[in-house]
């Protein structure tokens, strides 16, 4: 099969699949399809490093997404990492996670306080920000629109910025 790299993903070329493009990620020598749902299911408000990080939303979310197969989160970030076996330069700040979401999103929904995607549209990764100022504190979590539930250290629907991403 003819594979090309596009936005950090391995994509089967249209010629290889008779006009049907299928997005796949290489993981452990096999092509797999990591999903946001898998990250949601693996989220446990902790990290495999067992380092006390307080309520570090991005630390715990990046851990869940890495365990779900998003191996590109293992490097290329500027902040300190954690003591996990997978290295020291992975995102542990909400704004880093948000930038990563934006770089891969196929669906982006933005709104103000209390904004949410339509019910029944699946699981999203979410960036929330206290005010609209670029220097304001950020937060990340998961949102399950099918059940109206969040998974993360906190759910902050009253914050001024609500951004929902899917791919």
C-alpha cells in the first residue's frame, strides 16, 4: 500500500485505495486507528509516572492520549515532562495541548461560557480558558456529548472560552 505523511498521520493514497482515503497512524509496527474515545476511556486523573502533579489537567490528558496511541505527544514540546518511561518533553500545559488539538482537528467548535456541542455528536477534547485574554489560565479535558459528561481534573463551563475539537 502506498502511504504518505499528512499532518503527522500516515494516510493511504487515493491511488492505493481506488479513491478512498483512510487515515491511519503507525504504532508498534502496525497501522492502528487511535481515537479520542480511547483517550477518554484511558483517562484516570493520574499519570503512569505516579509523580504528584496536583491537578495538572494537561499532564494527565497527555498520559491518557499517549496510552491511547498518540505517540507524537512523546516529543517536541518545550515544557518539563514527567518521570514516565516515555521521556521528558511531552505536553504538561493546557496551552500546549490546545495547540496540538488545533494542529490535527477536523472539527472545531468555539463558544463562550456554557457553550457545548450538540448532544449525541461524540467525544471531544476541550480547551477552556478563564478569560479571553491570551495570557489567561487554560484548562483541558474531555467532553462526551452522548452522555453530557466531562472527564478530567475539572469541568469549567462558566469560563469565558470553550473550544471543542474532534478528528
